[in-house]
């Protein structure tokens, strides 16, 4: 069952024996729990390539333009593969130094992109990618990635990764912040969260065998 940001916050509040809220912004303490939920979400996202985070970002090239931005990627995404959908071919990741040398000449080679390389970020904090050869026309380049969910802010936003793990992890963080108060100790809560995440990873890895099975390419 899908769990929203507000539901996750209230789940942590109940465990802390605090009053539930109608919106995350209702009280300063609920906002703090919301921060813990986001911190926990980030931790869970980084632990495994969750299928729910799989996404395809399509870059449509422009003639004589080699650099493009990958929207909403930030810096924590993981690349599965990069495909030139127009030419039905796969792009290879090129070393930065090699790519720099290709652009050292006055007129870099132009054609259908066969290589890519990441170069810094744009003004939104998203990753820039450079293609080579420099596109000589319109090509559809598909970046298949595992992309973390944006920071939760709206009450109704559904958490993509296993919400049970996020909630337990956030609860442990809240226990650390307030100090032990006769309830579950933070170390025990963290242990429960780790064990639950291990269970989810085991279940998911068995569903998506391509992440664990080797096949020749």
C-alpha cells in the first residue's frame, strides 16, 4: 500500500507518543520529523537500486551542440545504460581526459554520438553530460538510470522506496534527537530498520534477477 509523506510523519509521531497532525507544516516538531523522513529516505535510496526509482531521461540533441543537462537528476543517480534510440546503438562512457582531447581541436568530429561523459552541473544542480561525436542533427539519446525521488514536501506525495524502512529509520533518528525516554532505544530502532531493509532488498533482488545474474553482452 502506498504511503504518503504525511502518513509517514504521523506514523513516526505515533511511535513517539506524540499527537498526529493534519499537515506536516502544522507544528515545529512535525516539521522536524519531516526532515528525519527525508534523511531516512535518502539513506534507503542509496542502499540499493530500487526498481521504483528506475527512470528514462530522453535527451534530444541539436546539431553542433555537444553539452546537455539531465533534468531532475542531481548528483545521486546511477546509470544503467545510455542508448542512441535513433541509431539503435549503445553509447560508451568515456574518460574525462580522452573526451577533453577530442574537443581540443578547432573542429571536433561530428556525427552520431557514440560516447558520453559527465561534466559538472547546471544552475539547478543537475548533471551536465557531453556527447561525442558532436551531434550533426537530431538524435534521441536515452539515459536509463536509477534516480532518487525529489525531497518530500507536499503532504500527499507518495514515498517510492519501502516506506516501512523509511519510517523506522526516521523513528530511530527522532529517538536520538530527543534522548531515551523509556521507549525503544535508538540502537534497537536502527537495528530493526536495518533488518527490515535487508528483508526488502532480498525480496526485490529475487524479483529482478537481471540485477544479480550475469549474461554475456
